[in-house]
């Protein structure tokens, strides 16, 4: 994974993916504007020219370029497809694609234009259905979303990212979200982040199989106590 130089944030950053508020978990992308012929081979030159349609003077696709890119491919920045794409490109910073990330990732995907990328949407979505791959994407999301000078995710960003990756599939997500909103926590560390996924996969919605003597972080112990108290009242 390439090392990316630290950039100063700008007021326009909220136009990109940085710490977005999740407004839609999945939106149906626009249909490709044309069919891609199998004889239309990948072109590195075309891929690079495509990159420069969105890159700024520093040869990086930043928030404004990312907004235009999302508009052109017909996908909201908050769509989980963008997270999967970023994972495929091994992007280091949310809201930014470097030239190296773009060229390396798009070459692997064999995409050198908008239409070819749109034709890969079903494939990108399908990656979320594989348990091991989803786990890798989920773990990637933590480092992708956090400020690189911080070891933890601020809670607002954590809630937004959890909504993106677990909101569609975890029956207890809405309850857990409410718990986080009223909790004393201001950040979520990596251990807590990883354990939330494991909890969502192994603990029943009624919490009946929750092991209080298990090696769960305090955050999840407190969530279980909070939810049981609500159910008892």
C-alpha cells in the first residue's frame, strides 16, 4: 500500500467521502450508457487519461474530483460500492485517490472508463456476500475512515461507517446505534471495531447466547446491559 503525503483538510471536504453522514445504504446506480464489447481491451493510456479527468494539480483525485467521479458513475459517495472500490484500489485516505492507487487498482479491475467500471458494480457488490472478503473490507474501513494522526475513530464517523457496513444486515444495528448515541464514548478503537463485527455475527438478536464471561470489550458489555434494562422496563 503506497504511503500518502498528509494533506491539509479543506472546507470542501464534506463534498467527498470524508466523515460522511450516511443517508442511503444502497442506491441503484444509473445504467451504463453503452454496452462494453469484450473485444475492447484495457488501455493503460486511456486509464490514466480517465484519472486526469478528476485529478487536481497535485495529481490526486480530491473531494471535488471525487464528487464529479461519483456523479459520472451514477453512485452516491455514501454508497457502499464506493467503499468496496476504495478497498480494491487500496486507497489510504477517505475522499482521495492517488494516481498510483488509481492506476494499480483500475488495472486490476481492467477498467479504463466509466462504462467499464459501471459494468463491474455487480461484481463489487458480490464481494460483500463472501464472509472472509467482507471481514477484510470491514477491517479496512476502520483505517480508511480514521484521521491518520489518530489511533481511533471519532464516534460520529464510527456510527456512519457502521451504518454503511452493518446497517443492512445486522438486526440489532438500530438498537446499537441508539446505544452509541446516548453513551459516554467519544471514539471507537480498533479492538472495539473488530469486536462489533464478531458480536453481530455470533450473538443472537435476543442476546440469549451472550457470554458475560467472554472476552468482549467493555463497550459491548455495557450495550448488552443497556439493552436488557430497556427490555425489562
